[in-house]
C-alpha cells in the first residue's frame, strides 16, 4: 500500500473521529531531548570518499552529499572503528546534527536479521535459514565461528521453531550475524504468551520496546505495528502481541517517545508488524521496559528518535498521534 494512500486514510480517520490529524515528524522540532544538540536527522548513502573530517556519499536518490564528521564521531562496521577507516563503497546510515550537515554516528553495511529458525547447518561457520514472516519471506544468514558463542548464549533454544534476532553486516549480498539483538524468548514462535487483562478506560500511553528493521523502503519514515486488523492487512498472522496493544489500521499515526533520550515523534503505521508481535521480550537500554515489542521502526525513524542500530532497541511509550 503506497504512502499517499496511507496518509489519506489517516486524514479521513481523524475527520470521522472529530479530531485534528497529526503531522508526521518530531513532536517539537526544536526539542533537544536529554541527548542535547538539537533535532537529529538520519542520512544514508554509499561512501564515495571519506577522511577523518569529511564524508562524501551518494544518497539513494543519486545526489552527492558532503558532510562534516564531528571530532567526537564514532562508527561501526562489524565492530567499533574510526570513521576514516570505513571502506569506500559501504552503505552507511548516519545520525547527524545541524540540519543534517554534521555527522556524529555512522553505521556501515549494518543489517538486522529477525525471524523464526527453519534449519541450521554447519559445524564451525553456521548457516541458518529463517522464516521472516508472511511479508518478508525467507532469509539465509551465516554465523561466523567467532560470533557463534556470543549468539548462542543469548539464543539457548538454537533450534527450528524458535525466534532469532541478530545484528550484523550485509556484504556482497550475503548477511553475517555478529551480535545478538535480544535475548531469545523461551517459547516457540507460535506460542506467544497472552496479553495482560484489559482494564476499564483507555490507556493514554502504552510502554514497551521499540526496535528497527532494514526491510522498509529506502528513506522511508514509518513503523510496523503488530495489532493491525487482519482484514486490513490480508495477513492471518496479524493481531498477536503480549503487550496489550489496541487494534489499529494502516495509516494510523503513532506518537512514539524514546524514554532513554526524551525524544518523541509522530510516526505513521506503514506495515504489518506480525513478526515483531511474536517477541515478548524486554529492552534494558535505560531501566527495563515492560514485555512486548510495541513498534518496529524504519532505520530513519529509529535513528531520528535517538536509537542506536547496534544496541537494537530503546524503551518506548506510544500513544495515538
């Protein structure tokens, strides 16, 4: 479903409910949040040239951008590296300040691999086949021997039918899993715990975990949401979550607040989050969140809310925007 249709739905829904339609983007563009430094902007592209002080990229739209690298900037490319050590040709996502002109954090060739384990092959380097849900198909990931111990400690049920979630590198069309993105839920993917009992009244805000996925369209700002109407999505797996979320439709606007950074934004629901809804886990980035993934964000939205792609989650609160 295209973004213009989704936005039109949101406007019509607001009119039917007699309220003002929210506007996608930061709640307050001038809000600096606890992190300070003013609004954040995510910028992505392919590295054409890089030095300790300057990076030149080509954006997904084919435009060349020259950005200043802040003296305190850090980078990740399978591990922490100096920004100037990133290879030319890498695809980068950057967190920037000052209207997107100053880079303070770079993630290069970073991918997230989330799904249900179908099979595992190999003795040292492991090859894992994943079912990534009805909207994302199947995916093959390689776990190098050097990373297998760390991943299996956080994934004790390393067998078919259980959930898998890791962060790694995408190179030459292949995905390598290097870091566990979460502690694996102890139940099979089809045995999600039920949500807590509903109470009278309407919750103004719901707390839980916000994560990210790299399966969104390029430069898309939006969220996948677990509790969508099945008739709306055509997905038999929708409507599953242990977080006690209300049902929404595509086009709804979520007001998402990053509890860790204090930043908030109105983010449109643009995709079905049926896979995210099967994770009844917690985020421990700053304190411990309640169980359940309440939104899965595009990399752009996640980074602009102050999230770190390698950490994989932040404690979040959501309400209707």
